[in-house]
């Protein structure tokens, strides 16, 4: 239909051109030069109009392709007020523009949705190019590392060298765990990376997740399993020894009572044997009590959560510990912000945690000139409750820092190595964590985060 209209339009214009040409020739023969000049002007105009008529579709197509080049799909082509020959072309243009606008809107919606999801997840994500220029980073990355702005990945080298080194050596498809300290928080991050190419540029995308709590739970579960196996084996092995030693001791005592007048040498030998059996029995019973204690640690029941006011909890701890601490001239102070701060915990288990931490702090400050221990509780802007036990004692050496929560590990001569491991297990039962910061010669801070 369009081609027929185009051919008809061309035919009519050609007839017009032929008529003007004939008129010009007729005027020339009649020597009507004015009429001939008018015919020539009209003929030139007709030729020009014919050329425009034939090429108007090409011009419209060229204009549209230019708009496509600059991704401008907002233009609307008026079909009703256009020439019949270009109406189908304008209709096609409008249809294509509408399709592109719809696709653009859908892509924008998907991009916005993806951006929102990536901002909400608790996994830190960063993307950077071959020279380290950061292309995109989400809020979890910035909040976890306390970085409000990051332009180049190399900026991490000064602030978090351990993390930068881990990212620099990270291989796509090979996750690694790195331990870093950000401010007053120590965390373990699980890093993974992938590479992709976009518009002839190579990008690296790194994602990390704080797995400190998960790793602590796994470690605690492993220690609990080991404790159960060890205590079971110890009790099964030692119990018969203790029972046998008790029987031998009673039988030996009975035999000594039956002998009326044993020789002096025989009497001394029997007494030595009785003493040795008594030592075996005492140590066996001690091992049984020792195993029983660790078995109790590995079988702590689920906490009975109640609403506890921190001020009352600190008051109870202070009332229990002040008489003992006063003997060593240790000052114990408390601070709660806000004063009415409360949280959901098992008060009995939490008292046990705080007593253990205060006793450890008292041991740490035993040689300090002005020994001080402070219990401080505060609430963060996000509503998280944090309790800190701070002392100005000798501090914890860096070489043993990673071992202090391991059951049986202790640096004290008469220590059992159960206090901190018990505190860690109780905190995990409360879905919380216990962390430590220490400077040798200045003091230590144990932080309970709920």
C-alpha cells in the first residue's frame, strides 16, 4: 500500500514536471520570455520538491538512527498529521521506541531491586577494576570495616593491611578466612572472589562475611565433644582404680588389726603400703572430681531467660566480690548507661561469667600499684547491649591471646583453665560473644556482646 502511494505521488509529480516543461517550450516558441522564466522557476521548484518527496523516508530513517545512536527513545512521531507515505514508517518508529522505553524501565527496575537487595544483605561486597579503582561497594562492606568512603582498593593497605594482603592474594573460587581488628572489634572474615569482563574492562568482585560467631560455635561444639569423650574415658578408667584402692586400704587396715605384734620392719613396710594406697585413692578421687567438673561444663543446659536489670546484676556482683577484693586493696567500680538498662539473660549463668572475669582481673592487678577493676554496661545505637570488664593489670601476652578460651589452658600455677572457656560457652548459649583486648603492662578489657 505504501509503495503504491509512493509510486502514485511520484507519477503525479512527474506529470507536473512534464507539463511545466511543455509550458516552457511553448513559451520559448512564442518568444514569451516572461512566461518561459516563470515556467523554469516552477520547473526547478518541482524538481526540488520531487527530490524531497522521494528522500523523505530516508531522512526520517536517518533521524531515527541518530536518535538510536544517542539512546534517545523519547521522541514521538505524529502519524495523523504526516504524509500517507511515511505513516507506516512513523508507526514502526513509535512502536520500537515504546518497546525500548519498556525494556529500559524494566532494566532500571531490576537494577534498583538488585541494588536494594545488595544494600540490605549482611555480606560485604566490593567491585574494582584492574588498577584497583572501586566501581561499586555496598553498605555492609563500609559498616563492617568502618569505612565511609573507599575510592581505591589499595587504600586498605594502610588501614587494614591484613585484609588487603588477603584480598591481593585471593584466588577466584578459593575462599579464605582472615582475622582482622577494626576499632575495638576483632572478627574473622570469610573471603571469596570472582572475576568478570564488562565493556572491555576486567573487574574483580570480592565478597566477605563475618563468620566469627559461626566459627566460635563450631569450635565450642568441638571442644564440648572432646570433653565428653575425655571425661567419659577418664571416669571409666579411674573409677575402678579408686574403688580398688579403697578396697585394698580397708583390707590392709583389717590385716594390721589382726596382727598382734608384727615386727618393726614389717610394720613400717605395711604402713608405707597403706600410705601409698591412700595416695592412689586420693589422686584417683581427685581425677574423678576433675572429670566431673569438665563434664558439667560440657553439659550446661539451655539458659532460662528473664528480664534482668544490669544495675541490679552489677550490684549483686559487687556485693559478692567487694569483701574479697578489699583484702587486696582492689577498687571495684560499676557504670551503667542508661541507668535503667535491661536485657534478656539467665541471671545465674551471667553472674557466673562476671565472677570468673572479675576473679581473673583481680589476679591480673595483684602487682599493680593502684589496682582497679570496672564493670561497665552500655547500649549501642542499634540496641545492642555490651558489658565490659576492664582492669589496669599486667595484660595478656600476644602469644597466648588466641589460646585463653581453650579448655584446660591456663597461665596460672593453680588455675584450672575452665573459667574463660565456661564464659565463652555461656555467651554462645545466649547468642552472644565474648571478646578481649589487651596491652601488656596497661590492662585488659573483656567485652560481652549480646
